[in-house]
């Protein structure tokens, strides 16, 4: 039960960082430089609040023309003979600005009876006169739900967060607000970012000097630790329910 719930929390990891909306803050585009590497791959262990291993995750990046394709793959820890829960997301964003084009998510969860339940989402961002909009659909065991959302300015897709935060112009004076769009439930929230200090942390992949990034939305406050050195991968991410800890990195030669 704990492991299954834990993977579900991991799949919604960034939504967990976005609680109540703070629409009154002044937002802006936050990308200074996109430091990603074509073909990079990062693997993480996922642990719960008690430090128990609940799954593994992998983030990968590839360049297709003028777009980055960002992929997240999660698999839960399962008992012998059980089917593990899985969650795969693919998102396309502009290679320079990280503005989103659209995405696809496919998840399989194992219920308390040991039966697999599947759901999928697909979404796209469309430009419009006056405001852009999100169009999305969800298919849960044949039950299809479609809808759209009129978007505020300075938005990024929630699923790009672990890449977006690498692209900031880090400094102790950093204080930025942007709009995070959760395509899965068609909501948008203002997220505040601050980086008050450099911290040394140890994870399975080694010891790193990192910027501790404070991610705030309403009353929800979370932390990400971003490598000071290029390509500035996220070394650790604590969303309040699940902690991601870097296990290994694969960078093209």
C-alpha cells in the first residue's frame, strides 16, 4: 500500500509543489539559458518520508530540431510476483525558451486487489488572440474527458519543472515568479523561486555543491538542489511526500 501510494505521489511530484494559487504576484519568463545536453540521462531513487525505497525514476533529454523532448519514466517497487506501477511522460518544449508545445502521459497503477488500472493524458498548447490556451484529454479505462484552459502570461508546463529550474540565472538575490500549468487537471498556479544559499549534499551519485532552490506556491514550500556545475542537473528534489536522490548520470561524450 505504501509503495503504490508513493509512486502515485511521485508521478504527481510537481503538482505537489503547487498548492493554492497566488495569482496576484507579478510573473515573468524565467529561462536564462537552457543547459541541457542532447542525449543526457539521469536516474533517481525515490524514497518516502520514512526513507523507504518506493521506486526509481529516469529523466532523459533529446533534441529534435528546435525542440527538446523531455521524458520522465517512473517504476514503483513491487513485491515478488506483483506488477509494478509505472508512469511515463513525454513533453515537447522550445529548445531556447522551454515554452511548451504539448505532451503525453501514460500511467498504470496497481489497485489494492492487485489489478492494473491504466490511464492516459494528451495535451497541446495553442496560440490565440489575446491569450494562449491549453487543450487536453484524459482517458481512464475508456472514460474520456476533454477540456481546455485559457492561459495566463509567462507560463511553463508543470512537467518541465525539473528541466526549467536548471535554466535559471542562479544568484543569492534570485526571486522569480512564473505560471505553472498542470495539464492533467487543467489548472495554473503562480510559483515563486528563490535560491538563498549554496549547500553541499551527498546522494548515491556522490557529493555535490548545489544551489538550494526554494519552490513556493501559496503555503506549500518545497526544495530542489541544483548542481552548481554545468549542466546543472537536479541532484535532489523533495516534494514533501517523495524525495528524489540522484543515483547516476549518463552524458554523451
